[in-house]
């Protein structure tokens, strides 16, 4: 990548969803990329039983195809910083890293490490969070485990495994259910971890770093939402609630606590008001805010303002200039657990000029 930063991918998903299968495939496939894998996994799914030599004390193991594997010794920050340091000194050669989180983990703190720590942000670019979902057990897991719902809320891309074990109607119902929780993550079926490498890396889903880049489709990203963008221009009075105008009303037995909504406005934001409001929202609801991002039209700036965050950590940056004749507008997407949508939408409305 031109930035010189090391792209990082966080791989999450529930126990048994196939993370390790996917990782093994990615590690052993000959795609010419040297990948460092950081294991943050406890329990029987550990990758090293099969690929790595289990009885070595060496924390970092170089594999025969040039990939590197290591288990987290202290904390993620130290591990990342060690790896970047060894790479700079030429002791290790790798192009990117993948962090596999435990099946029950909240990927939030892992993502925050890339955003919060200057040293890490100078070496790495968090490319995306991938979530694997086991189609056979997903409904039960999503019904009973909030961690599973949160992992979906965090995802930039979702892979559905074991779809061959359930009938098509169930798969469609699951896709629909997930779409309500996180409309911005594309979903893709995978068979035994056979995922083309292009679906896994350089997705630029997150790009939460010192320099935020705008996904060019973001402001216009409604066409591929298939009508599940549950936050139309609410100032036109037709913002429909969860599932109200859906084609499949019978799937809405699941009223999941992870939901997303969108705020759009054509009037500019008042910068100080918006900063105060977002600051207080993050203080109160931060733990329940999984992902949020936006492109903002700010009074007094001829440039787009890009902002995004995870939990309590929020970052913003000046983006490119508004082009002559470009329709100036703001669009913000929030994904979270039981977020008070009305309070947030009204509050944001109150920050407009």
C-alpha cells in the first residue's frame, strides 16, 4: 500500500463459525502475500495445533511460506509494536497482519488500539473487521448472546459459513435479520473457509487512522441497501421504524438490540454545537455505540469533514473539498446496542444551522 502503513484485519466470529478454517486457508494459500497472524484465541480452536509446532517456546513462528504466527504475550499493543519493530529492523518480513479474536470477544477494544495509540497508528492502518457467522447456529446465538449481536454490529464484511447445512429460506431469513442489525456490511456465503483473498483484504472498511479516507460511495450509498436503510430523510416525516415497510414482515420476530440508523441533512452543521452534542452522546452511550461514521457538511468549511469512532473513541479529519456543483449534505450512520434513536436524531437536528 502506498501509505507505507501495515494493513491490519480483525477477524471475529462466534465459536465454531470457522474462523480458524478461514485463517488456515488464508495462511496456506499461495497468494504471494506474507501475513502475520496474531492469535488472541483461547480454547480448542487454536490454529497452532495444526499448522504450527506446538511445543516451541518461541512466541513468533515463521512459517515455510513466509507467513508469521504469534500468540499475544502481554497485550495487543506490545505485540503490534514488537512486530512493527522487528519488521523495521528486517528481522521479520510480512505485508499485513490478521488478528483473530476469541469467539466471545468484543472487537471494540482491539479496534480502538489502532486509533488511540499514536505509535500503533504510525505503523498500522486498520483495514477492516470481518465477522464469521455460523448459519446453522446463528439464530440461537443471536437470540441468546449479546456478544454475537455486537460482533455483527462491528463488522465491515460478514461471511456466512455452513449455509449448506440449512435450507435456503432460513439463509434468506438470516441475511435479512443481519441486514437490520448492520446494513452497511456486505454479506457473503463461504464454504469451508474458501474465500477469495480479494474478499478478505484491502477492503478499506475502517480506515480509522490519523488520516481518515472517504469511501467515495458513502454519501451516495443507498442504491445497494435494498431498501433496508432505516433512516430516510427524517425531516420529510417518513422515517419508518424497524421493519415497518419491509417485504418480509414475518421475519421480524427478532427485535434485536443491535440496530443501525442513518441521519441525513442538507443544512450545514454548527461546528461547536455538533462537537458538544457528540461529546456528550459518546460520554453517555459510548459503551453501547459500536461503530459510527459520517461525512459532514460544516458551516464555514469548504471541505468535507469525515468522522468515525468505536465506543467512546471518536476521531474526525478534514476530507477533500466539496466540488463545484456538488450537492452538499451530511450523512451519518450509527450502529449500536439499544441506542435512543429519537434522542440522537433530534439532537443532531438541533445542531444544524
